[in-house]
C-alpha cells in the first residue's frame, strides 16, 4: 500500500515556533497563563538583524507574550554573576 505524498515543508520560523511552543508547554500551567510571564530567548552574538527578526517572528507564531532576545555571551555572564558571591571583573 502506497501512502499519499504529504507536503511537510516548514519555513525556518515555523520550525522554530514549533520548538518554542513545545518548550513553553513544559512550563507549569500557572506560569504559562500568568500575564506577567516574559520570555528571554538567547541568540548567538553573531546573529544579524534578519536572524533576530526571524527569531522574534517565531516567538510570535508560538504564541509567546513578552519576548526579549539576549546574546548568549551576555546570558553566560549573567548566569555566572548570579551564582557568584563576591565582586569580579568579566570580559565578554
């Protein structure tokens, strides 16, 4: 039996939106439904404006509310600073 051909072509933004939708679904329902919940998506520092715009479009397609993009090196430094007890100097 031959199955009918199915067109499963997705744009990169649609694919990213599907991934974001699934990841967001892992969060507890009370957080997902809270109107104050925001989302930070990390992106490579080398992303150009078109890539950032595509990421924001994917977030919108996924139904995420407030979204901010953060470059990965900045996110890494923030993570280190959060777990560090003393002062320090960081070079990004």
